[in-house]
C-alpha cells in the first residue's frame, strides 16, 4: 500500500534507492529544494519545469549570499 502523504511512490524513484530527504535535510531551504527538484526531475510530470525550479532556488540562494556579503571567491 502506498502512503501518498508520507511516502509517495516518486520519493524512491532514484536508482540509488535513497530518498532525497536523507540528503537535503542537511542543507538550507534553497539548496535542499534545488537538489530535490534535480533529484526528482520528471518523476511527477514536466522534467524541464522541474529543472527550471531548481535553477530558481539556486539563483535565490546566490542572491541571498550576495545580499549577506557572504560570497567567496576562488
């Protein structure tokens, strides 16, 4: 039986068998959501839309860091 709230089918679609939450719970919101959208891209529908959402979260994280003056140069 599938638990659509706590354990939907698409949560375990990754070839590794690892659930995304096991990785992203160690990140901040923007980084975790970016990884989540890349990890599950296409699992629930439009893959390109999912990847664009990941880009949005990455850009928001960059802006947050820049605004805070926390940019690091290599």
